[in-house]
């Protein structure tokens, strides 16, 4: 796994660990790294999947019934049961399991009746899937600046409001709740629906209410990097029966299958009025997700425990600005995101990587990070990144200062301590390192 000798050289006594070993040279400068085992992330297989979850998927495979609309009643199918369980979990009237988070977002916009060609407001800091879903729904993204805590800035949205904006798509980016209460009040004032991209915040709450239940619909993903993981997939939740019926029909519930989603009455549309986009979920993934859903509370508790530990230890550290939640506990804890105001966040992220922590500077020039809006060139007729940055100068400046570290729910307290030690080590020498000409 690594070529480092774990044992210290006998002639050189190891300093007694005091948690912060500031005298240690940075690994970037040839010193000993804080850790020499890989940082656990989903793409290295560090996922929260239990033997019962595997058994559920294997049972579904052995059933040979993979398509969600088969001879069984809706409540006998894995997809149908998953949707019922989601309704109970979120307290919503409806839930629809689909093929991805991007599909869930696009279906929510189309289901809400946002006219094709309209502008849809979304934050300038999000994963590229958000503006892509707006494009998929036939609309155009209207990017809004974010605030110092990287949340969609209501003041900027209000100041630049245009009548062509026909929906607001808020994002709880990297698990941190947007100020969705204020944003939904504003959307209501403007008479447009608010949709939540709650993909990165599955299970997180704001003031006792689950994210994804504040607007007309909430969209979630079950791709491997999210709080429920079946490789690919997603779902939407809503109380709006018309939005739901349209989304079901568009997702591919043809020849009367729409009716299965309305067990207590007729659907509000026929299902022949809309194209069929085949964005359904299948039975194997739904079986895996249903099993995982039973252990979601444990997983959420681990995310929270890890994040609370890391952020409490690093909150006051000079030189970095840790994201502040919009209300106490209003985050999932799937990532540790902080800024290095006035410093060199690219250098900071490289120094952390050398210490054995996976870290990225979101706005780095040498990293085509698709969370940086200037890399969404399809929206800008392939203009130069510099010209694109100038369209949202504050967000561009903040992302240039931002460092992002993924926090898998599988992290042990020891992993979290390594992260704390590495950030302290890098922050402790940052000023001297940067002061050098
Ligand atoms: C992952 C992600 C998505 C897309 O989910 P997919 O299932 O990969 O389509 C959308 N929005 C955000 C903010 C995400 O992080």
C-alpha cells in the first residue's frame, strides 16, 4: 500500500504527540505526512452498505422481476414500497423513484409546469447537474451569487429579479441547508414555484423540518456519493398531485400505469398528453435502497458526529473560515468545506493532499471542477473562463478561496483526528510559507 517505514529511525526520537506537531515540516516540503493510508471515499469503496442490503438486492435479482411495472400490485413491488416508505420518512403525499438525481430535478421542473424557455434561478455554486437539469427541462439557468457561507444569496436574487424567471431552484450544496425559508417566502411573493435540489442533504433538517419538503418538490439522488447509495438513481417528493402526476407520466408510466400511483382516486391527467422519457427506477436498485433506508438514521448520526467533531475542533483556527450553518445543526455533514480568505487555497489543498487528506480547491485553475460555474461552458457559448467568472464576481472570488474535503460516513474518529491535525499543521505554517517571495 505504501513504501513508508512506519517505525521512526532509532537515532531520532519521535516528538511526544501533542496533537499539533507544528515543528514537523509539511509533507509538501518532504516532512512525514499526517497519514499514509488512503482517505476513505466512495470511489475507493468506502461505502455504508451492510450484508442485509446486499441480501435484499440479491433477492430482487433472483426474483427475475426487474421492471417496476409488472403483474404485481404497486404495493407488492420494491419501487412501490420504496415510494411508500419515502412518503412516511419525509411526511409527503407523494414520492417517485427515478433513474438519477438530475432526472428528479428535471421532472420536478417539468411537473411544476415551468414553461420551456423560461429562466430558472439557481445558485452559482452547485454541482453541474443542477444547471444541466434546468437545460433538460427546456429552460435556461439564471445564476445567482452565493454568500460568504456559499449559500444562494437572496439579496442578489431580489436585486437582479427579472420577469422571465419562472422558478427558483435552491441547492443545499455540500449538505448545508440554504436559507430555504426566506427563499420560499420570496418565491411565493414572486408567484413562482420553488424546487429544492436536496441531493447533497438527504435526511438533513432545518428547524425540525426535512430538507426537500420546503417547496413544490424536493429532488434527491441515490448515486454512490450520496446518503443512500445504489450506484445510480434518485427520487422526488411532493405534496402537489398535479406535479406528481406529470412527473410520473413523463418518467415513463404508460398505458394506465400512472393510475397505480393514485390508489385512492383517479390521476388528474390521462398520461397521453406528455412525452415519455423513460427515467424510471428498477426493482434491483429499489430493493437495495429499501434495505439501506432502514439504517439511514445510523448513517446520518455518523455524518453528524464526524462533522460536529471536525468543525468544533477547527472553527476558531486563524487563517480559515469554516462554513456557518443557517441554523444550528442544519447540515448533513458529508463534506468539510472551508475558505482560506486572502490566502492561497490551491496551495492549502495541495498541502492537505500531501498530508494524506483528499482535498480540492474548488476554484483552482488547474482543476476542471464542475462545481465551479466557469466550467459550465455549455451555458456561455463556450466563452473564455475569465469572461464567465466576471458574470458572478463574488462567487468566483469565494470559490477561489474554498477547500473541499469529502467526509464519508465511514470515517472513524481516528480519521477525523487526522483531518484536524492536517488542517492545523497546514494552517500553522501557511503564513510563513506564503510570506516567502
Ligand atoms: C450529485 C448531485 C446531483 C446529481 O445527481 P445524479 O444522481 O448524479 O444525477 C445534483 N445536484 C447536486 C447538488 C449533486 O451533488
